[in-house]
């Protein structure tokens, strides 16, 4: 028996919430590993060379790059599948459903970036990180919500999820437009040919998932070699996966892939990414380390900019009658969700890795300190606000 839409949404939110709690554990383990006697082993694991060769074609990268360029492509593929489904038949399929989270997401990208640029306008090298505080980590935020149990209404979780989807669209566009290295034309043409093949499969009504995934792997290789960040290949592939097998058919290749990948991404890929990227050595770190304009701009953008942007743009959208307010959710509670949007973590770390090569800013500056400070502060304050504004018991 096919589950109801409401039950499917609830299952998704439960999975994301548990994944968020696992992210927190992976972050704690990374920090402990980087600041313990096994720090050398931790660093060796990240720098371990891994090579895949098929005939004359080979890809050789350290383990950290395989995680960030390879496994994270699967994460972006899942995002693409969710985007397509939501826009075609989900929470984002009508303007009345789209307006409020779209407005909040826009404010949550513009204001944090503006705060970062204002604080770093005299640092040309640091300005490359302007997009770092513009991201929201949906799994981490839902993990904080999970601590409040059934007191959190489903409409609030759906709003946060919808806002994060628009946030992800913005992040994908930012990566494609602003963090693309010098292009290699031959590889770009190869990737273009793979896109044409995907289009032909889609137009001919092919529903075999294996065919799409094989061509998708070749597309990833072409994009990787072209200079465009490889994760974009995951999003492109997702938009060619059929939502339905046939007119009115029950089987859905897209939904099957989405269901199959959720557990792997939430419980495997994202925690591994957090473990590989959150290991910051705190040796010699002082308050002055956070007060450097780069980490300070990130922390202020995430904690202050996100809540201000999401809340203000959403409030104006409601007052201008562009959007409808959330049912049975007061503005004080809504503010708590706006604060939680400042948890950038996974996407912020990902964009940070694209913006700055290790060591380019000097050993005394680590932008990840700003990401952790802004994200954790948003998590703590957001939880406190929600705990105080939500009803004592579930409705």
C-alpha cells in the first residue's frame, strides 16, 4: 500500500533529523582527532593518495578530494532529485507554497553575504569567501529541532526544508558561476556529449536507472576534468531522471533513487564529509583568531545575517501579501527557526573548500573557526528560542 504524502514527508524529516544528530557526533570526533595524539594519523588519512584507472583514463587524488569531489557529488545528485520532485509535485509546485520559503532564502543569502563583504572589504584575498555564510545545513537544523520532539509542528519543519531547497539552488548557482577554475574545452565538450545522451534517453522514455547512472559517471568525469566543480554533474544528472515510468504509471525511477540514497547520504556521506572537513587544530587558538575579519565575517554572517535576512524578508513578504504566514506559528517561534538557519556547517565547509586552498591565508587564519562558531551559536540560540516559544506539549 502506497504511503500517504504526509507520512512520506514525516519519514523524510525523521531521517534528516537523525542524520543531523550524527553530523554533530562526526564533528565532535573530527575535533577530538585533530587535537589529540592521533592528529598525525587523521592528517595522513585525509592526504592518503587514491587512484582509479581504467585503461588510459585515470583519476588520482588524495582521500579528502575524493570525499569532497566524488562522494559529495552523490549528495548533490540527491539534492537535484529532491528539487525536481518538489517543483513538479511537492511543496514547491505552486506559488502560494513557494513564496514564503523563497523570500526567506533570498534574505538568508543576501544579508549574510553583505555582512561578510562589509567586514572584509579591505581584504581582497578574503573576499573570495563571500558565499560561505550564505548556506543552511538542513540536516543539522532538523537535528536541533528533533531535540524538541513533537512540540515542533510539521508546518515549521516543512518550511525549513523548503527554505533549504531554495538555499541549495542558490549554492549550486554560486558554485557554478563563481567557483569554476580555468576551463578545459575538450573535457567540456565530452561532458556536453554526455548531457546530449541523457537528453536522448529521457526523450525516448528510457526508465532504466543503470543507463542513466553509467552516463552520469562519465558526465562526472568530464565535468571534473573540465575545471567546473564536479558536484555540478550530480545536479545535472538528477534533472534527467524520470519522475514516472509512463503516463500515469506507479513506478518512479526518481523516487526509487531518492529513497535508496537518503540513508547512504544522511548516515554515511555527510558524516564522513563532516569528519574530513571539521578537524580544526585548536592549538594556539585565541579569541584574536576569531576576531580576524575572515572568520568574524563568516560567524557574523551566519549568526546575525541569516536570522536577520530570513526573518525580515519573510516578514515583509507576509505584510506585502506576497506570501501567507505559517498556520498556527507565531512570529516569535518563526524567529527561532530563522536563527536555526544560521547553521551553515556542511554547505559552508564545502564552499570554504572551494574558496580557499589550505594555507593560502596563512597559518594563523582558519575560516572554519568562523563556520563552527557561527553554526554552533545559531544552534544553541535557535534551540533556546524555540524551547521557550513552542507549547509545552505537542498539539
